[in-house]
């Protein structure tokens, strides 16, 4: 039998096929989108929910990934035989098919989203916490946009799979493309011509959506964006339009009787059997600059991470400007803790900038989230801070388009945007090339000269001695020495021997 080309081409003007195309597109799009949303909720639960939620979620994913879609379709469509009350809903092929495909897709989407969520680094969550974002704020502004970009190619592939799986809906008499074709060739017996036309319809749908998603993928691909550095004339115009925001930096002249900025009382912290902090007592005056030095593993970073609640404390108390802020072993008042975190800016060793946002957006995000000012004022303040750290010309760039030193200066500007009372620096130069260290230290030096209260974990010994009011030497989880730079330089007593030894090792390194 010869292939009937005339009949084949006539099928592309057949109204029933075009209606079937609409059915395929609508049910595929709905099941994919709803499944994607439900899958994200399941993925979040599987990644971070309590065990009593995680176990049912894991069972759901296991079960619906194991059941063949055709079996589920037939079961759902015939469920009204057992429960007649469901007939008005599940007796409709479109609704039965949509529910079956959605619950199946949610299980697959959960694993796709879980891969995206796990790809977002821990530092992104910590940066959100340091900016006093709530859980949902971190998810909405930081984690979900990044996870979605990471998972997008797989999500697109899953949509193509859903379109093809829609052909299974013919088993419950939903008039999609395959069933429409089957009804035709059952009458005229032109099987090959009809099925080839069905295949062309599917290929056309897949191709159109592939182009659409490719455009979306390219639009969201930050690597393809190449914003230019602003010209000096543009920077000058911006600079002249800015008004310096009122500073809240603390001066070193203290009001009589005013509380110290920080008071750490008997701080203990353990990781399993390893005790990292062993009863740390430390007071930091308003406007004081402390440098914390010591060998690796001495507890320096853990100490400053407890100050802004990135790490919990097992025992002890942290008092912030005279008010109890964190207590070991006590139930944390999250609202009070977040209010305290807002007063403490932090700059991380690894920058932890938000890669999906421009330099300007990185600095504006926290003030906008906390609704400190309206958009115009927040933007003006962000531009002022970026100009202050020497990056006004780079406001439209993304973090990956900057050098390490530039990224760290953006991180400093981002922390300052919340007008903190205290700044924490966790080895801010250790991830930088030697030639980039100076530009970051210069910014920190300017903050110190203005009276910002700062705690700096550093291995830059000369810098620590030049900028600090006090230098803290930690070793084995305890404070070995707490003295002024002059005392450390001049004294040769046994109490300073470990500091001198550490300084010698660093200078030789």
C-alpha cells in the first residue's frame, strides 16, 4: 500500500487535531507548573524539615516515582466506583489526568529541586542570616532564585517529558493527539499517515516550547551579561547627585555609665566531644577595635560567629549594649535575636555575595527588606557606600565579574548598608591574592578611624598591631593574651611569649 501524502497533509488542517494540541499544551503546562510548585515544597521539607515531616515526604516521593503513570491514571479515573462522591471530579478525564500527572510530577520535581537547593552554598544562607533576614526572606530572595537557575535545564527537560507522557492519557479517553489519531485510523485504516501526523504535531509543540525555554534560559544566564564599567564622567555625575547619609558610627568618647558594646560571659561551645571555646570572657567597649589572632583551630572564627548567632553557644551569655542577647541552653527569642543581629554587620572570609544580583542590588537588598527607607533613599545610600569603597564605576556588574578584592569591598558596603553598631570581620583578606589585600585593609582602616566598633579575626599581624586598640591571642579555645599593641611590642615577659612566637611565625610565612 502506497503512502497517502495527500491525506497526510490534509491532517494539518483538521480541527480536531488542533483542539487536541490545545489539550496537550494545557494539561502538560498545568501538571508541570503545579508539580513544580508542589515539588519545591516537598524538596524543602526533605532538605530541612523535622524528621516527622521528612519521613512522609520521602515515602510520597518513593511511592509516586515507583507507580507507572498508566496504572495511576486508570486507578484515579475508576476511583468513583469505590467512592461515588468523587464522580463529578474524577469522572472527568481531563481532571483525572491532571491530578494523576501532577502528583507524579511533584515526586520527580522534588528531586530536581533538591539538587538545586543543595547546590546553593551554605554561605548564602549565612549571609542572609547575617543581614537579619527571616527564613522565608532567605528562601524568597536568596535561595529560590539561585536554585531555580541551577535546576532550570532539568526542569525544561522534564516539561518535554510531560508533553510526551500526555499521550498516555488516551487510556482514559481524553481526546489528546494520540487518541484523536487512533479514532481516525480506526475508521480509514491509514495508520502510518495518521501516526506520522501525530508525531509531527508533537515535534512542533516540543520545538516551540524548546525555543521559548531557550530564550528564558539565555535571559537568566548571568554569564551572558556583560555590563560596562561606568565612565569617569558618569561616576562624577552620580557622585555630585549624592548626599552623604547621616552616620551612626560611634565615637570613642563614651558617655559616662554607658554599657559596653559587647560583653561575652563564660562562653562555651563544643562540636561533639571537641570543646572549641572554653569559658571565654571578653568585653568590647563602644568604638573599640579588637583584633583576634591565633593558630588555626584556636576558636577565633567560632567565637565571632557566636556573636551574631551563626553558631549557638552551649553555655554562657552574650550581652549587647547592656541587654541580654544570647544565652546558652535557653530558648532563643528569635525576634529579639534578629533585632540584635541587625545591629551587627559581618564580612565573611569567602565574601558570600549574592551571585544572582548586581553589585548595587547586593548593597540595597537588606535595607529594602527591612524597609529602613524608601527605594530612592536606599539607592542613594548604596551608591554612597560603593563610592566610599571605590566601586561606584562597577554598580551594574555581577560578583563574578569582579576581582576578589572588589568583591570583599562590596561585602563591606553591604554590611554597612544596615548601619550596624558593630562590625565583625572573619579573616577578610585570607582568600585574596597578596596584591589585593591592601585595598581591603584600607577600607577597614577608614572605618576604624571613624570610631566603628570592630572585631577582626586576622593573620595580618602588622595590620592588627597598627589598627587595634587591643589584640586578643587565642589558643586551644581560651584567651591566652589580651593586651594593647604597644604592650605586645614592648613587653618580653612570659605572658607575651606565645604572641611573639606567633608573630614571628607569621612574619616568616
